[in-house]
C-alpha cells in the first residue's frame, strides 16, 4: 500500500530532523542542521536495504517513489522558510557547514560511482 511508503518517509523525516537538531545543539546553534538531507539519506539507505532483503513491496515502493518525485519542490519550499541572513550574522558556522557539505559531497561522488558498478571478473576483463 502506498501509505507504507509515506510512513517510511515520515519515520526518516522525524529521525533526520531529530539528528539535525542534535547537531545544531552540538554546534551551538538553535537550529536544525541538515535534518532534511539526513532524512533523505535515511530514506535512500532504508529503501535500498528493504529492496535488497525483499521486504519492499511494489505498492510501498510507489509511495516512496511519489515522495521522491516531489522531493525537490519540498526542499525548495523548506529552504525558502529558513532565515539565511540571521544564520550568516550568527557566525561562521553556516559558511563552514556549507563548505564542509560541498567538500564531502564531491568526495563521495567517486565512492558512490564505484559502489554502483558491478564487480568486474577476470573473465570479463579478458574480453
């Protein structure tokens, strides 16, 4: 059922926002740091794990796919509600966090590209 996909997204969102708030407190900022991004990563990893173990039924996958399709407009709307000017005035935390995310993302591109490639056997290399 499609509602299970929505429930999975909700669980991931609650976990991601909670982790983001903890990160914000650890950074000394009274804000959510990366909660939506963490939630999306949790959704990707949990969906992949469910699919690999055969527990993700097609109707549930439809619910996850639905939210995946409208994810970008949701993130844009959430980002529009953030007070970027106040974050920049509060200190360099926002700038450092932004730079760190970009550096880590660039670093993970190669890792994820290799992870998604099937293993090449010696027999395939000789062809």
